């Protein structure tokens, strides 16, 4: 690993520690996903372009519904995971040709989402 990659991974660990302390447990206990709070946490994280990146790829059916999406927790349907990502990380979405799209997130941002949707 290069020095910049090591620094980026250290920044991710620091961000994840901060996130775990500030995660929204109230939303989890109620079974309600507070997308506004998640969006605020996304904005608080450093620019994802400066950190290691996760690309969440989406493929759509001809009718516009989600066919497949990666990085999806097993207990969430593909369309629901896409809807959550759109509400929380819509600014990170890039439409692609051929019925595809991609969300570009940092590891810390993906960790926020995974913690928020785990029951």
C-alpha cells in the first residue's frame, strides 16, 4: 500500500469510530430509518474523493425497477436498498447507459448505512 492509501485507511477508521458513537440508535429501536439524520452524517464525513471508494452498482429492469444492486444487506429487498441509497446518498449517484447506475461512497459512508439498517 502506498502512504496515501494507508493515511486514507486511517481516516476511514477514525470516521467509523466517530460514526459508531454518533449512530442513531433511536431510529433502530423504533424500526424506523431516519434518513434525514443519515444524510446529515454523510455530509459530516470528509470528501469521499479523498478516501477509498466503494462503488455500489445497480442494474434496472426495462420497467425501471431494480433488478440487482450490490452491497445490499441480505434482509433488505433490492428496490428498498436502492430507495434508501437514493434518499441518503442521492448526490453520490451516477446514471450510466444500458439501464445501469452507480453510487460512489466511501467505506465510512457505507458503514453508516449498514449500521442504520441492521436490526
